[in-house]
C-alpha cells in the first residue's frame, strides 16, 4: 500500500484523527492536497492508533512519517 491510499481511506471514512509530524498536525485531506507526488507514492504501513511508517526497499518498517492523534484528545 502507498501513502496516498492510506490517506484516501482515512478521508473517505472521515476518520476522527490528526496526523502529526515535526511540521504540525494535519487531517488526511490536507496531506492529500499538499504532499508531493513522490511522497504520496511512498510505500507505507498504517498501524491504527499509532503511526504511519514508510516501508523500506527490504520490506521492513522504516521512518515513522506521521504519528496518529485522536481529534477528541486534541479538542
């Protein structure tokens, strides 16, 4: 699965979460609109409630791209 697919699923489900990295907190729809095409094509894994991590060429989890944060906890 690629990052774009994960974000599209979150957007379609209207998931009540924010995705966080060193640049801030974002909704899936914001990231779909603003991330570069190469970033959106990154192979990734979504661990619900925890993170979205890149998958490296060896098929292992790599860098955490976004941490998952509940919108309710944020309010």
